[in-house]
C-alpha cells in the first residue's frame, strides 16, 4: 500500500476553479476521524493489542477500490473539516494545512491522489452545505466519472439531503458511491461500508477478528 510521503503538486486554487480529476473522493474528515477513534477503542479491547493511527494514504486507496477504481488514474481528494480543527487525531499524516492540503501521493496500482483540505471559512455556508455543494459541482463536470462520498450520515439530515441532491442530478454517466457505517435507505447510487476501509488503514486483520 502507498504511504503519503511522496509529495508532488501544490494546489493553491479554490476547489471550484481547480482542474477536475476523473475520480473524486469527498469526505467529511472530522466524521471519519471520529469513526476511526471508535474503531481503535473497540478493537483494542477486542483483539488485545495497541492499534496505531490510520494511514491516510492507505485509507484513500481502499476507498477508491471500494468505489470501483481498478486501474491507474488521477483521483482528487477533498477533505472537509471544521475551521476550529487544525489536525486529525486518529490519522497520519494529520495536519490539514501543512501535511495534507496541496499534497499528493502515488499508488502503484491506482495512480496519483491529490488532496485538498477545505473548510467553510470565508464562505456563507455551513459544513454540510459545503459538502453538498461540492458534490453537486462534481456531478456537473463532464470529466468526472467516479464520485465517492463519505458523509456524516449519523446526525442531522445530511444523508437525506445528499440522497435528494443525487436524485436531482443527471448522473447516469457517473459511478457514485456513498460510504456509511450501516446500510441506509438507498437511491440512485451505490453504498459501501465505511468501516472496512478504515479497518484496513488501521491495520486490523481479518484473522485477528476471527480469533478475538
């Protein structure tokens, strides 16, 4: 698996003005961080060993695989976070401004992943509205073929709003995958379990679960 150590392009343009890749991962990073923490606490107790922080690059590669990517391509990752959070607590690398935003890594099988860390700061939208706005914009780009979304589907109305956004968009030419911690009422998109990719990034092996 790739590690986020091979740095390439520095992306300074606003997300709406940046070139769009064929594959887009749009993730609520704060939510993913909280889920990773819960998995660490629960599985350390279950399997009886310390679990390290999740490898960000490995997680993104697993999300791309679960989203259907199989061959080398370009993938743009958008990590949304609240303005009062400067870092992730349960991932490595973790600092949004210095270690994630504008950085990139290359996976031998799936190609290059470039990362943007985005907040609602300086925009008259809230956290969830920004996610919906980026999803809607991505779906309108002809060069985008695959959209993978990691929302906080456990609180508020975001999941229902996202499902309605996807229903309104004419996205028949795109493969859209939504990642949740449990199966939810579907729509015109695929669903995958978020826990699988996070467990892989945390180094939790299936044989450990069988023996736990």
